[in-house]
C-alpha cells in the first residue's frame, strides 16, 4: 500500500517531469451493509409520497393518490437518496423506489469495478467484458492508468479517453482528451474515472448535419434481485450530436456529447419508431432487432454482475423496493481479425438512478401510469408496453 501511495504521488508530478510507471495492484472499494428485511402486505389503493412534480403531473391512475406525509405513504418515490431502509421494518406494507447498494451500478467507478475483471492484460487493452470500455478509477488507480496509457503510447495504439466524475450526469465536468498530463490534472479536481473513448462509433446520418455520434437511452425496471426480475420499457430514446463526428477537435461539446436538452444547444428529436427504419436504410446489412437483442444482453449482463456478489459489492435483495434506471448505450464498430468483417458491438456507458423522464412523459404521457400499474397494480408486461429481460 505504501508503495502504491508513493507511485500515486509520483504520478501527480507527471506534468513537471518525465517518468514511467510500473504497477499492477488493483484496489477494492467497500461500503456499509444492510439487512434484507420485511414483506409487502398492502394491496391498494395506494398513497404516494414524491418530491417529483413530473410524477404528480403525469401519474393519473385513479388507484393512486398523493400525500405530503412520507410516514403515511404506501409508496415513497423520490429523487433524493433513501437511506433509512432499516426503519421500514415497522412499515412492511411500504414500497420505496430504490434498492440498497444500487450504487454499485449507478456510480461510474463502482459500475466499472463490478463489471470488469480484476486483472489487466499484458497490453492493457482489456480488464473485463467487450461491452465495457476499458476504465480506471483515477483516485485509486492512477498509477495503473498511467502505465496503461504509456504502454498504448509506446505501441502507437488509440489513446483517447473520456474523464468523468464518479457520480454526476448530464455530461457535467466530462472531458475527452489524449493528453496524459491533462488527465492527471483533472484527477486532482475531484474523484474521476477515465474510460477509453469510443473512437469508431456507429454514426447516424442527419439530413441537416451529416454523420453524427448518437447514443440510446433505455428505461429498465428492477422488481427483484433474487431471483433477478428485470424488464425494459419498449420505448427508447435517441440522443444525437449536433456536429459531424471527428477526432480533430476534442473540446467541441456538440461533436462529442449527445446531451443537448439542458442548455442552449438544439435538441434533435427522432422517435424510436421513426429511427428504426432510418437506421436500417443507412445500414441495410444490419437489422435493428438483432442489434437491440445484443444491447439487451449487455443490460442483463450488467445487472447480473451487480447482483451476484455479497454486499457491499452487490445490490441487496429487498422485497419493498421497485426501481427504474436509465441505461445509456452506444454501438461501436468492431473488425474481425481474420475475416475483416465489421460488426456492431454494444457498449455500456452509464446506469442512471432516477433518470430524467421529461421526454418520456412529453411524448408518451402514459409512461408513469405504465410504470406504476406494472409495479404496484399487477398489470402484465404486455399491458404496460414492456419486455422481460430476465
């Protein structure tokens, strides 16, 4: 441990000196535990406590009513973090929209930790599954990252990285760079993760712009951990860059990021049912249902990784929890080493707690009705526009 601390300090001197790192150690991350408690006994009608105005506006089912008293509510559905799971022992009828230790998937550093293997290959190219970009926790693994960066540089390999805060969204404080010194300095501004940047993404041709980067947002519903019960909402959302994709200007936000609905940037809206024929027209050798099946497999694999261990390294089974997550994904081109044939490979970017559902409600006003009817009123997946994944 002392040696690792010295190496980390050495890395922070990188902007002012020439150096080489040799380090293979992987550091673990731990958290507090919580018991699996309680059973659900309430069968409705339901009272809901929420701090989300969007939910109050769009959840219109007659079987549900809202209350300002959290202690009397049957369902607690909040944007803030719920931490008092042990207090629900005295309220076995109450549901909450969070699972204990779901942060193993929703925090970017822990997502990488639970999904990727502990060992780094000799060439530093792979630490886990093909669907997860190579990632390093810059607070705990700066020497390992620096070594991987230098090895790739020596081998003239692609060395572009995206640096993200552990626990922020909406592209806040994210940077794309191929400059090791910059990455080291960024690691000093707060806890960060560095993930290999996808430099060969599947692009979408916009009539008004050209070939742009895009990603896909799925809403998944977690009903149970053991057994794992996971569904996906059949409507998905597309997000597009506003400028043609290129690696010539890494600081251009509208080239490299797709989140355009929180600032002055123009949001390009294409509905999923319109996107599919457009995608297949641009890529006639690829059928969307095949690519989506592969995307679904990745979602399943990520949740299996996040629920297969003992706490605190896993989401804990909790009968009084029902939760939705926003899954952000991309498609990347991969070329066969022998055949040279290119295939689309799914890439998992993020798992988002309490995802922004403004667009979901705007274009699909029954979104929250579907969610609540499925979770709490016994409606089937077919009745609520969902597909079971696990």
